[in-house]
């Protein structure tokens, strides 16, 4: 490379760095005044965003909603968030979570979030699909753990239960289910499973998953307290698990067109819960509540089921929960004209019926 070319390359590099730095600075400055409008109603709170601002991948805590924000200033052509924002539930003020901001014009960004009332987790990704998973202690306001994938290992499907992180770790033809205690720093392997379509799902005290090596209808439960395993056969292949409680698991079959089924581990029996419900991205709290895009269910047993369609009828075709996994509250996103709103609904607003 001749001297002239070197000078041009150096100059362009400096301009890119300065430009990127200005972009981040601009976002931070804008963040000082960014907020949503907070409207408290009888049975819900509405957090109203500005026109053109989209929200996705949220974590609900008692005082704060953590969310990714999709705006023209925060995303690039890859449509990946450049920071995690914290929304104060009382004031609506939005603050950038420290350590999450990414260069505006870079190829890396925040892919998704997860967590609970104690920890916020997020997954960083770049253009080469390399990911880094970060755990942030909310009370201490600092990062306490990171996992970074490479050409040999990948880490995915992270969940936080209490003070423990659970995730899948892929190494060739075998995936491993792992755990890490954020208090003690102890890491452990829970199980090995076939490397095809396994995802983790949680009820209050159990983790549920499939080991494809045992068959497509195989269901395995792991008690988080006793560390004992349970093995069941649903009798059909499935791709989605929705734990209702520690003994009842809802699921959709592989093709999802047959409806929503409910399996009782005590009776080792499945029943058709709703033949018309094919909303495979149904959300659940692991304590009896199941919400699909078609109907909400409150389930105590195979023959004690109540129904409600308040969310589905009041926010038709456009509600989107923070995750298609376990939820801690009725916090979801809806489109209203040119803007989006976060709706935090009181569970008492749901009007249950046996019909």
C-alpha cells in the first residue's frame, strides 16, 4: 500500500470513529429527554410511545420496564437495537442501561433481553452471528457475568430463575443444559440432549424440555429443588411447550393445526384443550395462566379450566407480549394508530368463565 493510500485509509478511519462517537453521544443526549406518557386507568397502565417508536423484548420489574427500542436513530439496516432502555413506571422517563450502548453504524447490537426482578440479561450479536450474553445485576448496577460464543461453542436460550441462570450449550451433535449460580459462581451441567429443536420451558419449580434422542414425543422434567428427573411420553411429536404448573403442561403438536393440548403428568394423559387454538407463541406464567393470541386460559386441572378473551378482544390481532416464554405480568405491546403502547394490565381485569 503506497503512502497516499495509507493517508486516505487513516483519514477515513478517523472520520468513522468520530462519526460513530457523535452518533452515540447524540443518542445519549436524546435519552436524557426521552420518555413515554404514563396513563393510569382503573385496571391497567398505559405507557404511550411517540410516533415511530417501537418496543420489543421487554423485562418487567416492580419499578422499571427494560426494553429494546426500535427507532430510526437507534437501529441500522440490520434492524438491531443499539441499547437497552429502562422506563420508569411512575414518570415514563427512559434511561439507557449502562454498558449496553453500541455504535450506531456498527454491525453489532442488542438482539434480545431476558431476566427477572433481580437480573437483566441481554444478547449481543454481530454481522457474523457471533453472540455474547451479558447478565446485569439491577441492584448493584453492574455486569456480573458474560458468555461469549466462538467457532467451537455456542450458547443460547438463556433464562434466569431466582439467582440462577440456565442455558443451552451446543457442541457438535450434542447440546448440554447448563446452570450458573450468580451468588456462588458455581456452574453445573444438568443434562445432555440431542441437538435438534430443544428449548427450555419453566413452571414454578420445574424445567421442561425434550431430548430428541428419545423420540419426538419425549418430555423430560427437572425439579429445580430436588434435582430429580421425570420422563414422559406425549405420544406425538411437538415443538412448543407451555407449562401451566408443575404437573400440567400445554403443548402444540409439530404441525400446530390440531389445536392446543394439555398433558397431566400425574395421570400421564393428554386432552385436547382447544382444537381451534393454533397460537403457538402463547405466553404462560407457570402458575396456571396461559395466554395465546386467540384466548386466555386459567387452568387448575384437566377438568377445571376457565376462559377469557379480554386481551384478545380489546387488543385484536396486534398484541405482542415481551416474550413467547414465561411471563411475570400481563405486560404487552399494542399498536395504536401511528404509535405503540405498552399495556400493563391487572390480572383482575380478566373476566373468567367456564364457557
